[in-house]
């Protein structure tokens, strides 16, 4: 039941919101899959999933499942990654991990192929996929950094509930219905399923994503700050983030302020720089009300940028609006892109006939 | 049918989203109303509204309706204010105008009583009520400016649809229902009823409020920038804004970055400054997930502030989350507060027995 060429691929968390998009992306990109193993928690084991017309039964993830795998895509939560990613590596697989478990580990490359593909060469078995809100931002900022230099970034996010998983989507939909019908609601998932209190997400804006750290920032905010510096190889880059969850199903939006080095440029020049940037689609024309929207980004792998304005006080500062499908470029698509880069760079070898 | 003491008050736009909140606020504050005249466009004339147990019939707004009025609260759109506010002034009324028609007129005080009540003394008949998103921000920033000095403000807004009127609320509710049921939608009101294209607001975040100016900013963004400088009497204050409409019925939220003068302070010191500030309620304790939310601000006149964090790069810079009911402190409540200030300062005289 396997192809003769290609890679033996395991997907851990295959039934989740991101896992499903990973499979869709592997299909759509016609990724050279030799054999596929779909793994999950015991709760979801036994479910059936169709991939390229063939039905697969999801199996419980366990160390021995990674025997013979070349690539293991993980998206089943940090604790599962911590436990099983080293087991997969021990058995010869390269792990591309979508959780935050290893992102800030200095032995683990944190990769957005448009920005730092070369970092893959230094891998030790595990490669981390950055946080969704970080990925789309660095894709947009990288060409500006290359062309002008980048000094400071202040971002306020407008994040979709699908980033918190299928339960969060379900809660938002049901709760929205209840609020519209004037019914009582009983929030149980958002803003953070693992935190003590839960708040209404329907028709609201909740300034908490992930738990709080000691310094008053959330983990999500600190992820954006630290991951951006790591991916862009610039510890001196000033980054600040405020992360907010919205009643949007899919598509993260970001209001981003940046200060560059050197002389100020015109909006047209910034647009020209961005339109040449890998993975970026410019949607920026106030005269026709053209700007990126969460709803129109869904299902597309691009990072959309618009609302580019010069700051009115600082000549080399700019504002922009960055939108992308958080399940695709923010997660699944970037993971599969990393796998493609591993092939392109000759880092991963094809599977052997057994 | 009139009280013997108090003021003859006209409310223009009495049937609108803000007009209704004005009447509610006059009632709740037990404002000394001697007689009340409810005015509107021809479309809404004839409607009946109950105020303090008495039923009033809404009449078509016209110049002669302002005879004998001491206070005229306008909230029926800029063109009606431009036409009728001077007529009201001519007849002896002081106009408190909730539209943008006169806000940047140098002969018109633009007033948030907690910030610049004294400016009322220089009025020439018309007093402007600032834009909703500006009001809540300056209330929060004023005590910081007083205590520390203020150099720079960068705000990204999360604005409710009620700021765009009852039609916008209706569109959001109906559209949300349709999206949840998988029906086709046909946006007609938002983001800006007077602009060419309309976009889905349900489960989306739309980075356009009001029309675009030549410089790529929207009028809403330029209002926040210019009005903040005028109210705070500081043309050198650096202000930048990105304004975004959300599927929230009422309650504007704002992610605000500020740089102060002088030495950096601790979060506790900033909290102490804010908790002493007029009109502010601090909701800021990460350990109990306490922060302001649009949904919990509704119906309350306070400006709620939380998520206060020190910037991690600049010692005298801070981030915060500012929320208020855009129809109350952002509009109706502030207008009635202005009327109260006019009484307190002896600027407006009580009505005469006729």
C-alpha cells in the first residue's frame, strides 16, 4: 500500500484543527508521501481519515510507531511533543513540531522558510514550527528588514478561535447562536482551556491568549516577542505584542507598527519591497477599499498585507495590517513547507523499500 | 407639563443609538430637565418615546424648534448639525454636538470633562463631543500625562458596530445568524454605509472605520490623532491610530502603547496613577484573569483599564488595554457630563417661566 519513492510520513494529532490542514496541504502540494501513518491521542484513535482517496485508521501515538518514518509532523500539544518527539528522532525521523515545546531550545531551529530556511542545516532531529501569529508577521517584515533594516516592532493582534482548536470553534459558534437568541451562556473553553476562568468570546474581544507570565505578558505575547528575534536572528530587535482573541473562526489579523533604520521611504516604496517578498500578497489600495480581511484569507497560503501608512511623526516608521490563515501559513502549511525545504536542501533521505 | 426649575433641553436624533442613550443618561442622572423636546429626521418624526414616565412625540427638527431651549444635544449626523446647530445657537441654546462637524473648529471647545472642562469657558455656543474612541483613550491617558508627561501614543482599536448606528447593529446580528446557518450574505451597511463596497462584519475584523483620506489613514484614525492633541492641548504629542471594526455590539476596546517623559515607573506605580484618575476603573490583575472586556463594560459609564505592562525594551514605555461603552462615555454620557459641567461652571442659565 506504499509508493515506491518518497517519504514515510507520520502525522501526530491528525484529527485536530491543524492536523486536518496538514493532511489537506500534503494532498494539495502533492507531497511525495511514500507511506502515511496517522497518530493521535487514545481518545481519537480508531477514527478514519481519507487521504488521496485511501482510508486510513488513526492509531494511538506511541514510540514504536515512528520506526521507519523519515518525517514526523507533530501537532498534538506540547506535552505529547515533549514525550514523543525525542522517540521519533531516536528512530531516525526528522520531527517538525507545531507546538511551543522546543521553539526556544537553542539546539532546535525555529523556521519560516521564507525567512531562515538555512537554519534547517543545523538541526538535531527536531525542527520547530513557530507560533501562528509570529509566522505571518515575520514573513511580512523580512523583506523590509533586508531592504531597510528593522529596529522596532509593536503588534496588536486580532486572532481567530481556530488557533485554540476545534473545541474553541465549536464554543464560539454555539455561544454566538445562544447570544443571538438571548439565551444564557456558560463559557468553558476560551480564552484558555487550561486557565481558571472562562469568558464570553461571542461578540467580544478578549485580551488573553495562553496563560499569564510573571511579567504580566501572556505566553502568546512572549512567544511573538522571543520567536521573532530568534527567527530573524536579531536579539537587539525591539518587539512588543498585545494578543487578543476575537470571534473570528479562521484568519489572524495584526496591526503592526515598525521603525526601520535609515531614511524614510514612501508608501509606494514600502509596497514595492513587500510585493517582491516571498509568500506575500499585497492588498493595499484605499481608493478601492482594498485591504486584507480574515474572511478572505481563509484557505489561502499567502500572507496578505495592506493598510500601509507612513507614521505621521517619525519619518522611518510605518503602520500596516497583516492577515493570514492561521491554520495554513500559521501552522500546517508552514510545517509542510519546512518538510519541502528539508528535501530541497538534501537533509532528509527518501524511505527504503522494506 | 414643565418643571418650574431646570433647563429646557432639546435632543436632536432622539431615536438613534446614541440619542436613546442620551435620554437614558438624563433620566439616570436625574438631570434637571424643565422641559424636553425630542427631535429627529422626518423619517422618525411621529415616533413616541417615554421619558421619566411621560410620553413624548418625536418632532421633525427645524430651526424654530430651538426657541426657548437652553441646551441642545445633537446626535443626528454631521450634516444636520452643520445646518441646525447654528440655528439653535442663534436662538440662545448651547449646543453639545456629538458629530464630527465642528470638532476641529478652533472656535469650538472639544471637551472631555475629566480632561479639559475649563475649555468650556471659551465656548461660542457650540461645544463638540469628541469621537467615541478618542474619549475613552484620553480619559485613561490624562492622569499619566499629568503625573509623568506623555510623548507618544500608538493605538490599535477594536470597535463595536453600535458606533455605526442601529442599522449596523441589525446587519451584524442578521449576518451572524446567516453565517451560522450557512446562508449567503449580502453586506449593505458596514464597514461604512456611505462608501462604495461593503464587507462581511460577522466573524471578521475590518480595518476600515469611516472613509479614507488622501494620506491612507481613515477619517476615524485622523479623528483620534487630531482630537487627542486638541483635547490634551499638546500639538507635539505623537499619536498614531489604526481603527478596526469588530463583530461586537457595544464596547470599544483599545490596545494602547505609550511613551512618557522622564524615568520609567513600575506597573504598580502606573496602576496607582490610573486608579486615582477621574472616570477610570482599574481592572488589572493577571493572577485572577482580571482585565476589561467589551461585554462587561456595557451600560457602565466608566473607562476600564487593564493589561498594564512595561515595555520590555524602553524603560518609560507601557502597554495597556482600555475599554468603555462607546454609546455612554464614548457619546451620550460624555455629552450629558458636558451639560452638567456647563451648569456647574455657571455657563448655562435655567429656563424662564413663559
